[in-house]
C-alpha cells in the first residue's frame, strides 16, 4: 500500500514550525553527543560510536534547496571532529520517490563524504518488521527521531525497543489533534491501542469518559498516558513542546529519556526555540508585531554585550541603562538569550533559577559575567 500524503506540498518550503522542530532535534543531538562522548572517552573506550536513526526521514531537502533534518544532522556532524569519526546514521523513508531523492541528496553532500561511517538509507514502511529492515538497533547510544505524518507507525512497542539500551533517547512528533479525536471514536481503537499499548489506551479512554475533560485537562491526561506507557522502560516524565496553529493545539514534539540530565538539556533547548511569552510554538504569537518594533530582544542583547563586555555586574546595574523603558522582563529575556549563546554566565546565590518560556530564569539578585564578546568599537558604558 502506498504511503498516504498530506494535502499541500509539504516539502516545497519549510514552515516556521518545521524549522523549530528541526532546530530542536539538531541542537539536542549536538548537546546529547557532548555528554555521551565524555563518558565514552573512558580509558576502557567502550561504546565509542554514537548513532542517529530517523524512521521517517523525507527527501533531505526542500524544493527551495534548504536542508531538512537528515542533512542538517549530517552537516552538524561533519563540523565536529569527534562526530565525523564516530557517528553512525540510519535514515529510513517509506516513499520510494522521496527515498531516491534522499539518497541523491546525501550522495551530493560534501558533509556526508566527510563522515567515516557513510549514512545508511533504507526504504521501508514503518511496521512491525522495521527493525529488521533497518538492520536492528545500533550497538551504541542512539538518538531516535520519528516524525510521521499522522500517527500510523508510532507505537510504544516499537519506540520502547529503542529506548532500552544505555544512552538512548527518543524524539517523536505526536499528532495531538488526531490522537485526541481518535480517542473519542471506537473506530480508531485498534490504531490508538498500538500507539499507547492496549492497557494504557483503555485506561486513558476510561479516564476521559469519566472525567468528561476537554482542552488543557484532556491534554494533561494524554501526556500523562504517554509517560505511563514508557515508564516501565525506565523513562523520565516526558518533555514536550506544543505546536499551536489556527488557535488550537495541533502537535507535540515529545522527548523521552531515561536520564534526568537529558530532560534538563531538552527543556533548555525547547525553551530557546519557543515563541514569545509561551513554551512551544504558537503561529499566532509568531506573527504578532513586536512590542517594541525599533528594538527587539536580540538587539538589546547585542547592545548589552557591547556595553558590558568583559565585565562582571549585578543584574540591577544593567536594568537602568538607556533601554530602561523596555522594562526588567525584556532585559531578563536578553540575558537569557546571551546565556544560551554562551556570552554571559548567570550566577545566583539567593534565589533558585527556574525554567521559563525563554530559558532559565534570571533572578533580580543575579551576578552577570559577560564574555569579552567583540569588544572592538565598544562604547564606554558610562
Ligand atoms: C513529516 S515527513 C518527515 C519530515 C522529516 N522529518 C524532515 O524533517 O524533513 C514524514 C515522512 O515519512 C514518510 N512516511 C509516511 N508514512 C510512512 C511509513 N509508514 N513508513 C515510512 N515512511 C513513512 C513520508 O513519506 C514523509 O517523507
């Protein structure tokens, strides 16, 4: 049976939502590999390699020639000497025409040629025997990415096999909208049972019917059920990034890891890719004009870095300079942005730092250590 396609031309131009999804996967992959390589550099040199598996890979490029996730992962690996030597990649795409394009795009990629282990591409439908088709689970820590259209092919049974080995994490696109509607209709019981496993799906349907929940409460029950389905395999609570479109929740990018550190890293990555004032992506917020169109957060960050390059100052010292009209929250967001860019270190002795939509919170008592930045041409802050 041919692969079902969504309406519209998905691969002609990336949407902003697709770009966010790609950046989250690529950034997490880079951070995750840093953590694991320091462990694999032990004198015993066990498990030197790291792997990335994408079960629904697509063609690798959009019609405008911009790169999609498979080639972004390959390019990032080629820039990193450790990953060039140690990354194993497996890409599966079920549509033969798209798989041909992926093979061609990889063959033409200079970055792919630099990898010691050439990427492996397969063309198989994601079903029960997919593991055999792709040559099994790689024998080293693996990040699995599963980004289907709809939710057919996604199942806890399959994903949990990837989750079990040491160092393995899962990122999958969870079609909240369709799964949520499917839970209300007995025609979809069998497919939904495959997603969550029969026991968890049955309990979830019962809870939804009993509590008659809708909106955020239903969302909470569904996300909890995902956590429940993976917890027998040692998973932490899922970390998820919601995508809102046309005023409603459409998808979640779900992250499942056995490692608390994995969860913390992913929360930071997702916060960094969130739209203003929210955790996740909201099409509506994204298209709203900036509150201060003449000075956005990025510019404010650049300005602060120029003014305070190489200095250690308290947060209260910076809040009163010439952009004071932007207010404390905008200054905190700019500091969070600089922190993500590695341009400032935030120290707080009194108050604990919390996760917010824009990164880890900047308490009022924080001490900021600014990098030297590009100090040339810096104005005197006084
Ligand atoms: C959302 S797209 C993937 C996009 C890709 N992750 C990216 O970033 O460019 C989903 C892909 O999965 C493929 N696909 C859909 N159902 C499949 C199945 N059952 N088995 C394998 N591939 C499938 C589609 O042909 C499509 O290319």
